[in-house]
């Protein structure tokens, strides 16, 4: 059963941008249809363009039809949803242009106000300053910051300092949409509600962990943004780091936001900083070249708009070491890339091999147990165990079987990550959002690698679009006598 949330005005800065149309509007549309959004709550989209209310509604409709999954757009439901939509023309960097927003918000001064900054981080400070200048920040206000927050520790600090001049830390929601994915949240349920994993979850039983986020898509017209960031800043520093934290953290004392975040930040602070020699041995960066994706020839990264001389990585693979009691000697291998063979995101926990095999001399090969948490495209959790092949053969023959731990679907439609997170902001629940110290600890570790790459300590490798990435990534893990899960 859905429960109606508190009355609020959601203001989407960058309201006609790619993220707003692709993710935020569909999330709000579903929340509205599923009865989670209060009937009088409004969605105000800011844009610089002079556009009428009718044009805005027509545009939102077209975009919903484009970005909602097949069959999810419903004319009748849209008629109700559109009543909440409101366009506001303003220039993000010009405080004087916020007067229309001031008038609209002034109509309901007591409502919760959620400012979703779906813009380049360069505007975060200016938007918060303007909101404050117009006295639009109340104790019931919250601000949502989209990642990446900065390009490194210094720029991230500068942005946060600006935002925190106007908002309290408790009002700031730094979003990492991976934390809104259902299977990602399931990691906590799996770890902390099943006793059987408790004694296994450490260096005495786990050999290593692999975290992969592979995308088949390329940069999709986001050259301007992507070329400034690359795989490390766009994916590893945030999404993959958050996944690593959920696997590696100690049990929090409760599900309260700060209990969870306290444990995550301890992991981030335990990441072993890399020396120049480590960067050479434990990191790989690469760019895709022309290849084929889904049966179509696709151009190489450098054939994109204005990036012909780019030195930005579209793929990164890194061996991460965590210096603490639980994980000493257990490497975490992370990799993420665009234009890979297929979309595939997973976390694989590789357990150590059995101490001695009574089967080994009888022709049975025993594979190590693995826990495979698949995030996309399918969402599932499988524990790979050895089992006897039934039959009367003289030698006992074994095979690996999957124990599937999938929850029965109890809802018709699985909510998207942004729905969960948007609703959490509306409900004022910051558990799934990043606290300032988490963001900074992740940058501190990433900065050393980024600096090494900037100094060309290791060369930029290449991989053909539509493949599994550069051979250097295979070599990186092979150096430790291991291989990637899908090889
Ligand atoms: C975003 C990145 O944060 O995550 C994109 O900026 C990336 O480059 C996207 O494509 C991946 O998200 P998902 O949920 O499709 O894996």
C-alpha cells in the first residue's frame, strides 16, 4: 500500500536537461500514479528558455512517452500528473532572474521545498546563493546535489563550502543513484539479516571481490560533460565506491542514516593510497576505438564531438586494497567502461578454495564458491555451490550449481532507483545519500590515481567498441593469478 507523502514543491533546476527528462520526470510520474505524491504537491521545472506552460506540458508528455518503459505511459494518468507541472523561466547564474520562482513559492510558504540541482556542479553555489538571496530557504527546505560533486577533492570542497553557506548539512542530499537500486539495498539485507554469511565475510574466507559496471552504450551526446570527467570521475569515484562500501563495511548499529554512513566512511578511509608504482601495476585506463555495438558499426571515442585530442578514459580497471582487520589481503577489483560487449553490472564475492580436496584425484575439478550479485540487466543473487551429478558412475562427479536467492516480486512494477531516492528526499530520509565526509574520502583516494594518470605514469590503452575492454585489464588481474568472472 502506498502512503501519501508530505506536501511539497519540487523544483528541478536544469528542468529541461537530459537527466530531468530521462530519469526525474519518469520517477515523479510513477510516484504520482502510485499515490506517493501528495495531490497538491507541485513540480516546478526551471529553464532559461521562454516557454509557455502549454508548451512545457506538451514537451514533458513527449519526453515521458520517449523515456518511460513500453506501455507505462497512460493518457488518463498524464491528465492528472500534468496538473502538478509548472515551468519557471530563470537564468541559473543570475539571481535577479529568480523573481518568478519567488512568486510561485510564495504562494505556499509553509510547504517543504526540495531543490533538485540537476545542473553542472558549476552552478550549485550560484543557485543556493540565489535561493538564499530571495529568502526561499526555510527549515523545511532540502537540496539535492547530483554527482559528480566536483572533479577532485579541492573542487568538491569548494562546492560543498558554497552550498553549506546556505543549507545545513542535514538539508543536503548528495545523490548516488546506485544506492537507490533495489538489489543494491538488498546487499544490506543479505549481509545483516543472514547469520550464515557473518562468519564467512572476511579475509579468512574470501579470496577477492570483483565489482563490474559495464555499459554497452557510448557517451550518447554528453561529450561536453563526459570528456571533462571520464570513467574514474563519472563511475568509479562514486557508484563503484558506494558498492564497495556496502560489501566491505562493518555492521552499522542501526539503519539510521548516520550509523550507515559512519561505517561507509570508515571503509573509504581505509582504502590504501597508491604509490606511483602501484598506479603502474594496479590501474588501467583505456579509450574505445571504432567497433560494433548491437550489430551496428560505432565510431571510436575520439571521433565524437570536439574530443579528437582527448586524453579521457572511457574504461578503468583498478585493484583496490583495504587496510583494515577484516579485509587485509583481500583485493577488490573494480572495472567500468562504456561501449563494452554488453550491459552487465555485478558484484562477485570469490570465496577461498577448500583446504583439501578428497575429490581432486578422482577427476573432479572443484570450483570455488562464489556469491554473484547481479545488478543489471537482470537483478539477481546467486550462490555458486558444488553438487554431485546424480548417477551410478564409479567416480563421484561434481558440478557447480546455482542457489538462487531471488525475492518474489510483490509489486507489479519494480521501482526505478530515482523513484526510491526522490521519495526518500520527500520523506526526509537521508540514509541512501552521501554525507560530506564520504564524498571527500572517496575523492582523496581517487585524486592520487587521477594525478598519476594526468602525469602519464601509465599509458592510455585502447579497446575496440563492443568488446570486453583492454587486454591490460586481463593482465592486471592475471598478475595476481586470478581472472575476471566472465572470462
Ligand atoms: C551515471 C553516469 O551516473 O550513471 C552515466 O553519469 C552512466 O555515464 C549512468 O551511464 C549509469 O547508470 P545505470 O543506472 O544505467 O547503470
